[in-house]
């Protein structure tokens, strides 16, 4: 994803906030993001991806 952002919007900074967010827990990741978001400018765009972890009950 970062490569596409850099290609389509060169010069726009991309920041990885945390790579160790809890897997398969979007609510916990949302809480972490809310805590960090206050430190960013109001017009910041957040693209968030939550690792689904090992969820064998999903059928792909």
C-alpha cells in the first residue's frame, strides 16, 4: 500500500504508527488510533489495516 501512496501522492508522508497492534482486534486498534490521533493535524487522513491473525473459521 505504501508504494501506491508514494506513486500516486509523491511527497506525502506515510507514517507507520504501530506494527504491533493486537491482531484480529479492530476495537483495540481503534482505541490505540484514537489515542494517537490527537497529535496529528485535523486534516490528517488515516489508512488503517488490522491484521486478521489466524482465523481458521473464515473461508476464503
